[in-house]
C-alpha cells in the first residue's frame, strides 16, 4: 500500500508531465516530484545529495531532452514501463523489509534497478548509491554524520544514533531480500500486480 504522501507525489508526477505536454510519465518526472516530497528529499539529502543542484539538472533534462507535444494534441501522458517496474520493485523491497507501506525511500532504492535511466545517472552523479539509500531507510545511517560541522545541524532520522556503521554490502542486500520461499514470492508478485493495476486505474479515474 502506498503512503498518502507517495500517492500525492505520483499525482504531482503525472501533473508535471501533463503540464509540460510530455507524452510519457518517466522516472525523471518521478524524481523531480520526489525532491519536493518530505520523505524523498530527506533520503536524498542524508545520502549526500544536493537538492538544489539535482532540481536544476532535472529541470534542464526535462526541458531540453523530452519532446513537447503540440498544443493541439490533448492526450494524457502514459506511465512508462520503467516507471511501473520501479513501483513493483519498491513493493517487493518494502515487503522484504517487513514494511506494510511503500514510501519515497523505497521508490528511490528501487530506481537503481533501472540502470540506464537518466534519473539514476543524476543520483549517482550526486554520489548516491542504492546501498546508501538502503542504509538510511533501514538503519538511519546518514552520510551527513561523517561530514563537516555544518552538516551536524541538518536533521537526521531519530534512530540514526543507534547505528554505528553501515552494514556490509552482502549483509544489507540479504536483509532486503524477501524471506518467503519462491512460491510465496511468486504469489506475492501476482497479488502486487493486481493491486498495482487497481491503483493505476484509480489514479487515472481521479485524473479524468
């Protein structure tokens, strides 16, 4: 289940593509909306990202690299396959972590599965990795803690003080793998696909 905050973010993502007269809703539109979301911006900043610089580069990409449809064409944008895959990966990652909801942090972690997207390129350009995101959303481990004194004044998650060091890569990946057997995981995939289709149907109905 998507958090209410993430539902609003997805609505803004769609509206952003619509207002720009773009044919598709892409991961770049999604990342652009996430940087204005409380959870999304919190994760990005605590993983070492610069929101201002990221917004500028996304704005530049959306303006210069995505074709604008003619004003005479009034069609609503479609979600790309990559966009829908990221939602699916986020649901599986959240489920494997024992979460009952999906939020912006799960979405950011799932984006790294789309290795060829410009959104991931921009996150990595900021020095953000999937491991950084998983470390923060699972354990509250912030890269700001190892930064300068100026960083100390920035907010970090309350449970960050309990974490002394990032988990090793293999252990962290194991932590986020679903613990059910393969058959149960496959059943979960099917159930999620049904829920995802229903969620998109409701989103489209609300946007009509």
